[in-house]
């Protein structure tokens, strides 16, 4: 029976991991904490390793794993920036990630966020909780069926999101640096982000954060939005200039925004700050902004994502043990 050690497993993942191990006739052992110089000795005697790192994996760790005869580390996330790929390769260690675990989860979030704004859901709750049951213009909804939706980034998540809006009858326009052949018949590409946002009633972001798109959605760009348009950002916080967005909303350049990411979120998410003051005044202002709904980087967080992240990483581990390779390798 093959033996896999899993580092840094969250409580909600434990049963999923053991269920997978049982179904694949693998002996699984869970180790406390992340993979490090201090914990790598726990992997001795195992055939494979999986972990969820948010601290660096240094050269000595790959050297030690090689000495134990281990040939891989399976990271349980899309990002793999904590690995020294050169040092891993030099020690014949294959690093794998989980590049796409559930695009539907983020797509359904973006649709939900847009529908909540279009249907004035939050405003309806306020008046209803106040026992004001009248039909009145401020809570009268729009209809996605008659809208144009702008998708920025048409990869796995963007295209899945486009299909959901398309199913509601919306017209979809999009911008991507590289056009996706699979998008034909679903959306129409435009030549620039400005062209997309000018036409759109809902703008949904699905691009990675790069040095080129830092604060790309800034006050100047918001001048191109329809005053009735809504923004959804379930991509990365740094793409949106938060102060610029708040000023644009205050100046009625657009109607509202739902943000699942914030540019300086790393100190706060996912942690419990309920008993502490927020030191970040922009975050505090954003949370209190009447036209912004914020969620804590939670678009991915569904039953399916949690299951897929764990089981895809375990499968990549077993693939390397049994065949010496896997499709999810990043080095
Ligand atoms: P993907 O690689 O399949 O697609 C990204 C697309 O963006 C590609 O088509 C690429 O050509 C395009 N692109 C890259 N840079 C661009 C730019 N500057 N301008 C225009 N287009 C650009 O990635 P994906 O799986 O669809 O994920 C998209 C993003 O969603 C991720 O990078 C991540 O930031 C975000 N994400 C968020 C969550 C969450 O929980 N909020 C979870 C997973 C991913």
C-alpha cells in the first residue's frame, strides 16, 4: 500500500482526505503545520507529500525529500509562489498545483453578486426589516435579460461566468489579451477595456493580478462606465484602486460594486478581526461604503472547491508515485 503524508490539513478537509485514501487504497497520515526544515523529517518512510503552504519551502527541504526517495510535493492551491522551482528541479522533485478546481464556484458568485445589485437585494432587506412594505422606485429591479455584461478575462472562470449570464439572455462583450476560441457564439470581443465598460451594465473581472493591471480600474477608467452600471471583482484586489472606486461611486460614475477581494487583504483574510480595530482605514471606509458590498475572498469557497482542491492534489501525488509524472506539474 502506498503511503502519503498530508501537511497543514484544515479540519473541514480531514474526512475528504481519508475518504479519498480509502477509495484509492492509500495509507494517509496527517501532519501538523506546514512543510518546513523543522517538519520535513515526518515525511521519512512515505511515498508522497501534499501540503498547503503559505510559507516558503527552502532548498534543504527538497534535498531531504530526495534522500527519502520522495519525488514530488503537491500544493493544494492554484498559486505556487512559495516554492523554489529551481531547487526542486535540481533535486528531481516535481511540484504540482491545482490550477482549476471549480471555475463554476467563482462564476456562480459573480452571477449572485450581480443579481443582488440588479435586484436591489440589500436595499429591499433594509426597508422590509423596517416594516416598510411599499413598492417604490429605489427598490425596483433591472433585468439581466435586457443587459449587456462585460467580462474582463475570458479564461476558465470568465468564460464560465459569461455562459451563466448568457443563459439569462444577456448580451456578453469581453476583453482579453488572448482571445479564447471556445468563446465563439457566447460573447463578442472588443479591442479595449474602455470599449467593454462603455457598453456594459455589469462589468465582471476575471484576470490575474499582474504588474500591468495594478489599479487598472481607477477613477479615470470609471469615467467610461455607465452611471447605472455595476462592478463585480472576484479576481484580485490590486486590479481595482479602492480609493478611486469609492470616489467614482460618490460622484455617481457607476451605481455599485461587489468586491470579493481587496488590494491589501493579506493581513486580514481569512482571519477573525471581530475583537480588534481595523488599522487599515481604506478597508474600514470601504466596508462602510453604502454602494459597496464586500466579501472576504470567498468566491471559490464551496463544497465542490474544498473537495476538489484536496482530491486533485492527492491524485497528483499518486500519479507521480505510480507513473513518475502528472498533468498538474509546474516545473
Ligand atoms: P485563466 O488563466 O483561465 O484566465 C485568465 C485570463 O485572463 C486569460 O484568458 C488571460 O489571457 C487573461 N489575462 C491575463 N492578463 C490579462 C490582462 N492584463 N488583461 C486582459 N486579460 C488578461 O484563469 P482563471 O482560472 O479564469 O482565473 C482568473 C482569476 O480569477 C485568477 O487569476 C484569480 O485572480 C481569480 N480567482 C479568484 C478566486 C476567488 O475566490 N475570488 C478564486 C480563484 C481565482
